[in-house]
C-alpha cells in the first residue's frame, strides 16, 4: 500500500485544477492595520510591507486598545489556557461574563460560547434538530459549510430552498404541514455574494407554519443594528428568531462562536452536544477580549458608520473605472473573475507588483465559473488606500485580460438573446 502516493495524488489533483491554496506569511501590525509585513517564500527575498484588503476583522477590533488591554490583563491574571473542557474545569469567570453580554446583545435569556463559529453551527444545528422528533430541516441553498455539516450530523431529513426564495420556502413548509417539527436554517448575510436574507419574511413564515428559526449572523454581528446585533436587529425581528448564531472572530475581532436563545435550548445544547462537551473552553484572555469588543460595539456606532462610509467609497471608486464589482447591499465587495487560474494570478500580481494582499476565492468556496476577488474595506482604509487599490486593479485587469463590467454585461445580454459570446468574437 503506497500511502504517501494517495496523498501526493490528492494534492496534485488540486494543483491541476488550479485550486491548491498557498498561505501568505504575514505579520499583521496591530498599531497600523491594515498594514502588514509579508515574508515571501524565496529565501533571498526581503520582507515587504503590504496592505491587507481581505481581512474578516471587518472593524479592526483585533487591534483596539481596549480589547488588547482586556486580553493582556486576563492572561496575566488567569494564565494562558482554559485548563480543559468546562465539564472538567468549570466556567472561567470571563466566559460567564462574555455569555451574559452576548445574551444581552441579542435580547435572549441565555447564550453559549464555542471555540469557533464553525463549531457552534455544527454543535447547535445537529443537537437541536436531532432532539426534535421527526424534524425536517429547511436549509437555504447557499448556506455555509459549517451549517451543512451540522445538518448532516443531525441525521434529520432536509430539504433545500432556493437561495433567499421565500415563495419556495413557503411551498416546502406547506408540504411539511404545521404539526411536523421544522427548523429553518439560513444566514442573514451571505459572505461571498454579500446579499442579505429577507429575515422579516422568513420570520413571518416560521410563525405561520409553526417552525423554529436558526439564523447565522456571523458576517453581521458587530456590523449592523443599533448595538451591533446584526441584520435581525436592524430589521427589528431579532425577537422573532429562535436561535441566533454568531462569531467573535469577525466584527468583534477576536476568536470564538456562540448561540443565543431561550434557556431551555441553550441548556440542551450545553448538555447534549459532543462538540461542546468534549472541547476545551475558550481561554479567559480570549473571552475577556471578546467581551470587551462586544461591550464597546454595543455602545459605539463610530466604527460602523466609518466602515459603511469606506465601503461605499470603495465600491464607487471601483465602479467608476468599470471594474466588475458584483452589486449587493452589504459591506462585501466581490469582483468577478470567472476562472480559477486567472483569479490566483490576479492575487499573485497584486501582491508581487503592488504590495496588496487579497486572497483568491475559488471552488469549492464558490461555484466553478464564478471565481472572484473578495474585498473587505475597513474603517482604517483611507482614501489613499482606495486610490492605490484602483490603480493596482486596473493594471492587473489589463495585464491579465480580465473582463471589465461592460464586457460582462455585453456577454450576459448575448447569452440572454441565445447568442454565445465566443461565437460573436469569432466572427
């Protein structure tokens, strides 16, 4: 048995398909975010300063003085680690405080923190659904991998409704009937396209057809709503969502995931979910930093307001020069490429020629043929950063022959009229 050969072949397959991922060696500078130091792979190449344009630390809270101070003080007081699972070591006090803040953020009786948002989705969805008799899970077609894995682990029957299509969701709810246990699983904000779910309509349907709602607010918490509670807070339907899942690693700039719900649901997940029971708890320092970030963003709107300003400025600047920004109403700025190899080449060229770091988004994160760059402006990106980004992208798009927005529009119009763009080009 050639064990290594199987692994070599698997990696070679990724390289052939141009899906092999390379991680840049970066030193993020907390005092100068979004600047970082890049260490190229070449032994002789000197480190270079780059500007990060794809961080999920959307508000730069990872470098916030109050958050860093809370982390350092907690580490000095409580030590570096959590000491084990909560079942063995109990709750460290900063974790108790964090869960109280999260419950308050979403106006729920209780919350439960996990080591990541991926784990919180896996644990919560699988546990909640599996405990309900003959539960049917209704899941949005674009749901995140962590939600899909949670659904699989539940062992429950699932049906997929077309993305953000509430008419299709209602058809499926009608077919299931009011008496059957049902869990509607969806995201409030989809991070690859940047579109937003019709949360109010989903809440209405859930009530009408007697279903539980499970909403993933990972890319919205800290970012939207008067207190950073997410899209559901902004739309005034937070109280109509049965289970709200979020992360501490994006808008709040730290680490971890969580769910907020009524006390019975939280206690059931705490008591039955293996991926909670058997996982070491978040360290006190991490919990303290996350708690500081949540508290700050509940009270401060400055970061959200500045962030939205810079997102709007970035989108406008890119659109002005005909770069193919995929339109959406959120803070995500996707730029269409449509081919894995050229997507990777664009990112390499941005880094090597222009000292701009953006990771390629290829399959399986997005469907083949929809590869893109995913740009995420922050409150700390200045107009000078935006201007430099535009210049760099124009250079890369021209050098690689990537499609501009007018070319994509012409292609789509030809396809809509039944004419293939390649055929027209050949003429």
